[in-house]
C-alpha cells in the first residue's frame, strides 16, 4: 500500500496538466511529486521501463501511465460525475477533441515553446530536475534535458518553413475557442468533458504557463485564458451539467472543422502507412518484435503549407476511441452523429479504413 494516489509529473508537462486538472475536478485526493532526476531513476524507470510522465501509482501500488489510461482507470473508481457525455453527438465530439488536443496540438505547443519560450523552458527543466544546484548549473542541465524535446521538432513537422502556418493555425484556433468560451464555461456546458481535458494538455503548460505564449493567449483570447484557469483550479469541482438535448454548440463547429481539415487526412494516411509497414515487416506483424513509436515520414498540410512529419502510432491508438464509439452507434444516434460529422467536414471518418488494432502492453504500443 502507498499513501493514496501518487502523481509523478511536472508543471512544464503537457500530459501532467491533463491528469492534474482531472484529479482536481473530480476531487480525488492525490499527492503530486516532481519528476526530478531521482524520481526518474527510482520510480519511473523501474515501474514504466522508459522515461515518461505523468505516472500514477495507486494506493494498491499499481502503476498507471498514459493520461488516458490514468483517467479511465479513475473513472471506474470515481464514476460521478462522469466526464464522458452520455449522448452521442456530445460524446463523439468530446472524444474527437481529446485526440486533437493530445496529439495534433503538440505541433503548436512545441513550436511556441521551443521558438518563443526557449530560455524559460531550459531554466524550468534544470530547476525541476536539480533544485539543489545553483542557477547556472541548472541551466546547463536544462540545456541537456531539453535536447530530446527540442530535437523532436522536425519529427512533429515544426520547421522554419511551417512555422508561420503553425502560428496562423493556432491563432485561428484561439479565435474560435474565444468565441466559444465567451458563452460557455466548458466545451459542452457547465461540466468539463474528456474533450476539455484533452485540450488542457497543450493549452496549459505550453500555451498558458510559458510566458510568451501566455501573453499571447491572454491578449488575443482572454476567455480561453479564463477557461484554462477554471480547468486548473476548478471553482466548482464535481459540479456542472452537460448541455441538454445533446447540443453541440455552433461555436464548436469551426474547431471541429479545423480538426477535420488539418488532422483527418493525416490520420487516414497514418492508417494506410501502418498497414503497409506491417505488410513489409513480418516480425512486427507477428508480434515478435516491438512496434516502434514512428513508422517513417509523410507530408501534411497546414494553412496551405506542406511539410514532412513522422508518422506516429500513438495517433492511431487514440483514434480508436472515437472510431469505436462512432461504429457502435445505430439508428437515430448514428444519423445524428453522421449529420454532425458532415457539418464538420469529417465524412471520411464514417468510411475510415480498418487498421490493425493497437493495445498498450508494458506501457508501449503493441498489436492487440
Ligand atoms: N500520451 C501520453 C504521452 C506522455 C508524454 O508524451 N509525456 C511527455 C511529457 S508531457 C514525456 O515525458 N515525453 C517523453 C517521451 O515521449 O519520450 C500520455 O497521455 O501520458
């Protein structure tokens, strides 16, 4: 047994923010420990096998990793109030926006952090890892620790060529969310949903807390900044309702349209590339060899600019959630979400090709 729920993470971390916001809304008692060098060595590596946060250790001593798996395990233990809308349009939109926040909005988050908040991020990385050292030594350590993160920019498609398009897309998204949060506390009413928790990942640590990004958000999208504050310090934990009548507010349509326009072609190409990859790699198709995180490169287009990015399996694992839900719907429910997807420009989701199912084993992707 341990002392309640233990969260290992950091203020600078995308997915720790998602889990922390959830724990606070649900009023689940937890202790957060900063994942410094010692914690990576003594807790994260032995339990998870690779360096990643957030990690949760339950009171029974079980390890959970991946924000989605952490949240879903806790939803079983603390079901009320559910963060999953019960009605089809809201639920599908929430699941879609979780994937969008988790995977696609990494692009602007990483672009802004490492091109506009670099010195701050390096100082924070050093301070969190080695609080015992003087500032100059922390800076050197921060510089080392930042390498894999800043080095991931080209794999995410963040380059000098795509930078202006990333900024146009992100500022467009901020304007769309601003129009929504001017009228609603959360995406679907007065209760946060899994979609809100997906979006808070990029929109807290990177886009609100990093100073240059926070200045931009507060200036051009003050209602979005207020939503971030509500998410991170819920004024009414465990309260609120989803809008009646399965309403997906019109103000969310431009956000869903942006997701479908920018990201659905990438998901389709990723599914096709995964099938081709397995056909060419029998030892991976048979499960003998571990799947890699990325399976090559492909083109993507943002605001008219085409750039290359790595093809990540994480996207396909996450996309199974809205896809499974969509495929489970019949009759009037199926028709209702069909109309929603049409309006969002996401018709292609209804004929999305089957692809080999992904599961998580030993905190990594594996064929199910
Ligand atoms: N999708 C995972 C991803 C976790 C993740 O990417 N964590 C970042 C920090 S926010 C990290 O530790 N990355 C190290 C790596 O990916 O190698 C989650 O939801 O927990």
